[in-house]
C-alpha cells in the first residue's frame, strides 16, 4: 500500500526557516507528480509547488523566491524548504503525489497534515 508520511512541521519566528519532508513508501510503479499544498481554516487547500519527473519545480507566486521544493529519488522523498516565513504562511501543510502503484490504478495520495506556526 502506497503511503506518504510527512515530517518537520513546527513553530518558527517570523523571518525564520523550516523544512518539511515527505517520504513515500509502498510498491510504486511510477510517480507522475509530487506537490506541496497548504490549508488555513475556512479556506480551500492551495497549491504551493509542484514537480514532475525530469522537470524543474514550479511555484505559486506567493512563495516564489522564498520556498524551494526538492526531491530525492533514491530516498523516495520530497522536501519543502521554507525561508523568510511570515505569519501568513502559518497553515497545515500537506505533501501530495500522483502515483501508479504496482499492479494498481493511478491515484492521488496525501500525507498527513503538518502544522506550521509562524509567530513571535
């Protein structure tokens, strides 16, 4: 069974940095895309950054220049490096992957939410 397990949420002061990690496990045939999303109370989950195999990550305007998404294929992991955090970045963050499991149907997989608090 394919699973995404995130880690790295926490509390940081404004202007600080935090890195989120997400490791995929299970019998995977192909990863079609990976992404990070976030959600605040009363709002829809919003895309932050997305990467597809062989391509550079793309970012939403509100994180460009501050957040960096990377992927470690050998570790089956993806990361979100967040710099210059502001209180507006406080949210629950989710990793996402579109995966074809071995012998299974292509589908959407989510990690558990990671709380990020930005406060002085």
